[in-house]
C-alpha cells in the first residue's frame, strides 16, 4: 500500500497494515511487529473489543469492566508469546506494523520460554532453528516438535513457524537465541 520505488532504505523498512481473526476461546499469539513507542496493553489490544485476558510466561492480566486492564502484564513485549482469551470472535487490526528481521535476539533461559517468532514469512522448523542451540522442543497451539538426531532431526506435528505466532521453546541452557532461515523480503535492482 505504501510502496515507494524510490525508497532504497533497505530491507524491512516498509510499514504494513495487518488484520487477523481472533476466534472465541484461548489462542497463542505474539505481537512481534508492534511499535516500541507505545506498547502498553491498552494500546496494543485496543482493536480487540472481545479480549478479556492475556497470559504470558509468569504474568497475566484481565480486563476489568471499570478499571481497564489489571494484573502484571502492563506492556506487550514483542519478543514474548501470549495466550489471549477471547470472549467471542473478533478481528485484530494492527496499523503501520513493520516486518521484522530474524536478527531479533531473545535471552533464553533453561527450561520453557514463551517467545514470538520474528520473520516476514512462515519458515520450516528445520530451517528456523539455529544449529547448536540447546532448545530441542517447540510447542505451538495444539502442535509440537522435538529434535531427535537418531530419527533424522525435527519430528512432530509442528512443521512450520509463522509470524504473529507464539511458541514455547524448551531449552537445556541459557543462551542468546536468534531465529534462522528467513531471507530478506524480495527486492528488485533497477539499472
């Protein structure tokens, strides 16, 4: 929509509008392309009239009819994943988002980490996981994968990771983690 052929600022510099249906119930999501200027829970979830609860790793907040959002989630972190409880179906609209690069760093701790997937498109688990990582299990909403070298690598029902998805990474060590496997958005050379 805002494509400018003369904008040679580099990869991931275009803004885009994003909308997605959030069904009734509990869904596992991330908000990885939000603007860091105002990442308050009220601002980020402002388009979701039916969101009533958000649960992160060791934190949660609920929507109170008078007091607004109350709880320990006061800001949405673009590196984290969240369970969002929806009272009924709604549409999440995010204006002026930015596709992110896969160079976003995550500080992973031993055990389970609830994080976002950064990247402009879906990527296979095999391609997304960095070689040598201590993270050997990934759990998404209703699907999972485990790294099993004896069986040839990643096995399970989770085969692809998607932007805006939240994922549990189970890791055996602390590490600085960076998703792999995404190329830059297509760009054309003009002569």
